[in-house]
């Protein structure tokens, strides 16, 4: 349990303390509500992309986030927009993990809004069946894939450390088999 004075300090908008070093520049969501593409501005001004995907089927629901590991990419693949921009730099471990934080904030906002408004909107599942949004639990990220900008293995040390954070029981507590590089 944290002291009240410290919690008040963190909540104070006048405080110079930053809990995040990045911010969401834009976050358009698809018409069917299944994907949100986040443009995340890093502290150095570069922008990376991350995608929040909501999966709903008859067995349940889950949220997956596709994270970036680099600004740009050195591979130069001509079929890939990121590959044609060249490499601008590696993301540090915290910048990789903050993509999960941003995705989590979006899911939390959506869950609060649905409960507050008692939303009974309908989501169409992969097989075409329909479920009420109130029956869908999308409160947190359950899967991570390193398929955003960059080649993860070219930023090996930071990607490994981010993966350790994702599976750490004191942080995200994701299952080992739910983090894919």
C-alpha cells in the first residue's frame, strides 16, 4: 500500500512527475470495433505504431496488442512501408512496455464507458454469431505479438527485457505462450 501523500503527488496535474514517456498521437478504431491502430509518439518525437485487436468468439474474448520494437526497420523489404523508411532507432524496454500500458488504458476506458452507459451493443464474432458487448470481457491485454514496426531480433536486448516484464508475475503476468516474437 502506497502512502496517500505519494498517490496525491502522482495524481496532481501540476506535478512534473511523468508516469509515461510516450503519448498516443492518434487512435482510430475500425467500424466494427475490433481493432484500434495507435500512433504513439515517443519522448524523442519519433512515432511508432501499435495495434490493439479484440477477438470475440463463442468460447470467449481476448485482447491482443501488436507492438513495435524499433522506429523504422533496417530490413528494407519493399512490400513493407516500415521497411522502406529505413531504421531510425531502437525502442528501449520501457517504450515497448508502454505500448501495453496505452492499450490497457483504452480497454479500461471502454469497459468503464460500457458499464456506465449500460451498453448492450452487439459484436459479431468470427463465425458470424452475435454477442452483447456486456457479455464480452475485454478489460486487459492477454496476448502480445512483436509484429509492429521493426525487426525484434535486431533490438534483442530490449525485446528480451520487455518480454521478461510481460511474463513477470508482479507486472503483466502474461503466460509465456501468449508473448510471440
